[in-house]
């Protein structure tokens, strides 16, 4: 059985950061064994951990991690665009 895509992404992020599994685990408050399970595809990281991974990843990969956590990236992009363009004073809801 092939490893899930997310397992390779997690391992790739750790390697990109140049961290050992134990060092990577410390960033997330988990054990080295948990990181090993993530990278082997036996247990998927939580949404909170995916959010943090997105914050640690480069710009090309951060969106993938955030989307995996359930973030509506399209909404963020729309909000960012709206802040850049001049608009009428927004109403408070």
C-alpha cells in the first residue's frame, strides 16, 4: 500500500527545515514517534498541526498545509484583495 500524499508532504517539510524528527516533534508538542507515524502514513496530523506546518512552510507549500487544515484559502485571498483595493467604509455587523 502506498503512503498517502500528506505523509510525503510532512516528511518533505521536516527535511526542508533541516530538522531531525525529534526537533520537528518539539515544534508541535508531540513525540518523535508521532512524527514517525505521520511520515509513514500511519496517523495523520491534526488540523492545528497542519496550520503550524503551513506557517513553517515556504510560500509555495503553505497553502497546501492550510487547506489540509480546513482553511478557506480562497476567502483569505478575497479578503486580502479587498484590503488592497480602495473601497467604501465597511459596515460593522
